């Protein structure tokens, strides 16, 4: 099993090599073995997408919530693993967070209509994203555009084609490690082999630079709708390497208060929000100054 987990890290490499072999077979007019070998590599890579990688059995890492306020967890590891239906890009324990400040406004993944709304029509757009622990920024990308939502049926169909074909294939062919899938993103090295990934950020909002040391609670950027995203939200996960193509996911926990059925706020608990049940996240002790833009003392890190 450990060997299979190790091989699974290279699922995307198998697909890239397979595509290259298949193309080479066609261009060179060689015998069919190149194309067959290419198809075999692609098939193996596709199978490995659904198999876990890494050492396995790693304990959940306790971090602070990267968001503040009332949010809805979507595609949560509290509901299923892998949470996004794939282990690719280290997403095994990833979570999507949608900002929902008004309890009276029910959130729906799909809304009626044909033409989807602009990104700035959603309350999540522009919400600050905070470092969940101390660390050092190892990746910071913020130039991709914020596109319209993909939360109507016609737009969702387009998203599937766009995400599965153009963005995924573009990331493969440019060897960019899922850049066009993640959109604008920040990756922070939190120490002890733990890397925080914050994706789909707003264009021009990334507030940190590569090599910059950040403290827990510091603003990294804002929620946007770049990359393979259906509507403005934060995609967050932990992985064991910043090289997304070979990353393995790491489970996490944070403190939050789940909202009861009658809309009242429940007690603070530690875990992972799920079930699309609204939750509230507050700034950890000592982080208030960070939220207001003032310097704050260093918070405990992971390592």
C-alpha cells in the first residue's frame, strides 16, 4: 500500500507523459506502440487520481480559521474524503467556504436563469483571507481575472468543460502545477512539512510576496472568483509540499461555532465544519490588531 501511495503522487506526471507519447506517435508517424504506451500512461494517471498518496495516517493539524464571520462549508472533508472527489493537487481534505452574512438569504449552489452574475455581486467577493498560522509565503500569484459566476445550469455545464479541458489541460501542458485551476493563489509554508493553499483569490488583492514571513491572522488577500470556480469563495487545503502536481493532502481542524436550526449560534467546537450548515468563525485571541491593519505579536505556528 505504501508503494501505491508513493506512485500515486505522480498521477499528473503519468498523464503528461502519456499525452506527450501519444502526440509523438502521431507526429513522427511511428508504429502504434508509442500511442498505445501513451494511452496506457494516461489511463494509469486517471486511475491514480482517485487513489490517496503520501504516508497516510497523519494526524489533523490544528490551525485558525482563515475566514471571519458567517460562512457555509461546501465540499467539506467532514462529509466525505476526498472532499472534492479527487486526490489531485493535494485536495484530499480541501474545503470550499462561501460567505453568507444574512441568515434570511438561503444559499443555493445552482440558481435559476441563464446569464450568471458578475463576481462582485456576491457577498464573498472581496472578503479578507487570513493566515491560519505563522509561516513563510512560498507562492503568490494574483494576475488572473475574476470571471462571472458559473452557478446556473448552462454556466455550470460550461464550467465543467472549461475546468476539465481548458484549465486542467492548460495547467498540464504548461507544467504550471494547477495554476489555471487554482486561479490566483497563495501558498504558505507553516513548518513541519505543512503548506497552506488559498485559492480563487481576487485579482490584484494578494497582499503578500514570496519569501515574506507572515503571522497568524495576517491578511493574505481577498476572496475572488479566479480559476476553476463556480462563484466567489475560498478554497483551502493543507498539503505536504508546495509542488501541487505531486502533493498529498493533510487533514486539519479549527475552532468554529455551528449555527443551530433556529439560527442561534452554538458553542465553539474544534473540528471541521460540514453538511452545508452555516458556521461562525472569530478572530483568535491576539489577532484583532491584525484584522484592523495594526501590527500584532507573533502567534504560535505549527512547527
